[in-house]
C-alpha cells in the first residue's frame, strides 16, 4: 500500500518537474514563436495547478460538492478580476 502511494507521488513529482522545465524549453526552441510559447506555458501552468490541487490538496478524493465549490470560487475571482480591469481603464 505504501509503495503504491510512493510510486504515485513520485510520478506526480516527476510530471511537475517536467512541466516546470517545459517553460525553458518552450521559450528557447526556435520552433515556437513568442505567443505560441506563452500559450504552451499557460497550458503547462494549468496542468501543474490541476496536479497540485488534485493530489497534494486531496481534491480527487473529496466530495464533488467541494470540488464544485472550489470551481465556483475560482470563477468568481476571475469575474472580479475582469470587473476590476474595466474599472482601472
């Protein structure tokens, strides 16, 4: 049982390291333009966030209502950020 969770968390750690290194790869390979590298970096950051929230904050094993509450909180924060950006400009 313990070795299974050790393998799981080791795999997640390696995935997080690979996603963290991907920013360097995206911006230093001439195949990607700036905006392509930026978009790929944002996708990698979203994947890292999903891994951290899902596994290290244990949302994968929580009730779905708590997961939807977190999603609602994120949506409201994004809405407030959008409203604040309109009030500044």
